[in-house]
C-alpha cells in the first residue's frame, strides 16, 4: 500500500502531504488538550457540587441546632410561668424575626407532627394548612418525609422541589429538620441547590475563554510554521528541480549516444553520490551494446543455418507422416475386410450346426463346436462395433428389455453348459427401454461372456432384471469367482484379470464407453465369495413393447 501511495507523485506533493500530516497532528493534539480540559472540568464540577452540598448541609444543620437550642431554652425558662399557647406564639414570632436571609431563602419553617403549618414567613398563605400529603413535581411527600426524619435522634435531610422566593419557580432544595418533641414540632430550614449550578456555569465560562485563547495561540503559531514550511518547500523544490533537469537532459543524450554526467553540474551531496554509479552504468551498457551487436550478427548466421536445417527435417517428417498415414489406412482396411471375411464362414458354420442338430439331434462334440462358434461370433460383434462406433450413429428405439435379455441368455446357454455353468435368470416381465439394440447387446453379451469365462467351474451364473422407482431399471450379473483386484482397472482397454482365458481385453472397455455415452450407472462389487456387475438404466418403463411408449 505504501508503494501505491508514492507511485506517480512529485516531490512537491510529498512535501505538501507531509505538511498536511503535521497540521492534522496539531489539530489532533489541540483536540486532545481541549478534551482533557473539559474532562477535568467535569470531574471538578462533581467535586464542587459535592463540596457545596456538604457545606450547605453543615450550615443549615448549624442553624437548626441554634433554633432548637433557643426553643429548648425558652421552654425550660417559661413553661411554668406563661400559658403554653402564648409561649409557643412568642417563640414562633421570635424565630421569624431573628432567622432568615436577605433574599428570603434562609427562613425557618415549623410544622406539627400532623403536618399543619405553624410558621412559614415566606409563604404566609400556607399558615394553618395541613400539608402532610403534599407532593412535589417528582412525587416526593415533602412534609411527611421531613416529619419522619426529624424524629430520628440527629434529625435528617430531605431533597425535594420547592418554590424559590424571588423567582416564583420550582427549584431543587435540600432541607434539614429536627423535632422538638415536648410540643410535637418539626423545625427545619433549607438551601436551594441552583446556586451551585450558577457557580459551575461561571467556571465553564472562564474555562471556555481560556481554551479559545489557547486555540487561537496554537492556530497562529501553526499558520506561521506552515508559512515558513511552504517557503522552505518552494526553495528546496527549486533546488531539487534544477538537479533533476540536469539528470533529465543527460538521460535524453545517453539514449542516443555514449555520454556521461559532468559532476561539477551537480551540487547536492545525495545526487553527487549517484553520478559515479550512473556514469559507470552508462559505460557498462555501452560496452555490452557493442558485444550484443557482435552477438546479433553471429546469431543471425546461426539462425539462417538452423532454419535451413529445420526445413530439411520438416520435408523428411512430411514423408514419414504420409507413410504412417498410409500404414494406418492399410491396417484399418485390413481389419474391416478381415471382419467381413470372418462373418461369412462363421455364418456357414452356425447354419450347418443348426441343420446337423435338426437332422441328427444333440451331440456332445457338436455342442463344443457351437459354443466356440458363438464365442467367435461375440468377438466378431465387438470388433465390428469398435470399427463402426466413431463414424456410425446407432439408432435408438423402444426395446422389450425383458424379451431381449431372455434371447441373449438363450444364445449363451450352450456356451455356459460347455464351460460347466448354468445360467439362472430372474427377469421382471414387460420392461421396455429406449436404447440402441446393437449397444444393448454389447452390454449384455460382454457381461455374459466374462461371466462364463471367469466363474468357478460347476457354479451358477445369476442374471437379474428389476424395475425400480422413477423409471430406473437395474440389470445385474452375479457369479462365484475369484475377487477382482482392481474394479476400476478392468474397464481399461486390453486389460485382462487372467491371461489364461484369452481374448483381446476390449469387451468391458466397449461396455464402459456405451454406459458413459448413455448415462448408465455402473457398479462393481467383488470379494472372495461373489462378484456382481450392476447397470442402472434411467429411461425405461413397465409396459408392453407393442404399446405406444409415448402414450
């Protein structure tokens, strides 16, 4: 990412970015200072508020202690001389005259334990009223709580909202109350807490003025330093630009001719160090160019010689290619003609075997000849398919899978008997399949042929055809034989599990190619007991081949 930032940038722009980063750091530093000052103010505010409240608590508690001392003295001195009601009245009048502040906030209020107002020099309209259940805007039962805390041994404090004299507005108030139990009085006074907020606002105003002055000083210094920095950048940039122009002029000349830099034209120490290496580089490049020109001339001659040699070899290769193609064509023609020539005598042999069986009946030796002929016929069909498959498209049609399989089993029955086997079939009737009959025959015949070859002697070969759900049909061949060492390798061309059985090793390769082309799933299971080849066809149905398959 660093390389991407510096890519295609001028020295001036890098200086500008550096100055900008410094300016941003200055702003960040200033912001942190302001933030710290405000944080300190918030902490100081909490301390001021707490100290103020503690001081006011001490003051109002002192005032109430004095008032209670006065009441107790008057009570002790005059209770047996004056009437009690008259004495109470004189005490209340004396308190109202003696205590209070010029702004009307330091008055003493007196209530009896029932909540009746006995003295309130500021709110005269409340005198004689029962305010026991009175609640402030925050739901505090002011008089009830003051009466309750006053009866504690040392009295108590209550915080609530009350109308402030001089403003007529509800303000937060903290009051202290104590009880004079002989007369069942609650005597209290309080202080309004909005005074501390005024003090805090004054502190914030002073701090704000200091911060503004501090920021203006920093801003002024920053502007001065930036101005000096930009002037310095301009001077340095001009000096570097002059040196770079010298290098630029040199490289233009060096591109066309062998030239070097005059060290006296360079003044900056860092660039002077480069001059020696650049001149050495130019001398080295010049020498290498001379050598390269010589090598080019030599190389051109060698290329011409090699080109002529390659042309001669290409002519020989063309002749070899034409000869190889003629051999392949001759081989292909031989195989085709050989297959055709085999078909005729094979058909004659099969026909005469059938005629002999009709005329003279079954014969042990004749059965062996028939089995061998059928094996040759199967090999012939494999070779014929291999020759035609790449240039011939086998047509598909609806085939009675069940009947077709039975016919092929009947064809191999004689071969199986000749090899001491018996084919046992379990075929679900009326299964039809959309498939090429030639390719289906190759799948069935090659599996039956392999089963006859590799099954243990005197063992049965089991052939099963089952129709499953979703149009799937499973064809399986089960034999008792030696386990297959590699079930994947047997489908490779020319592979044989046991060479003693002969053959070309093409049968299962043909089966695999057909199955891959038609999407037939192949599964092979082989262990020491049994070997099973299973083929799952996906386009079959349970209906008669005479019915319309598209109906």
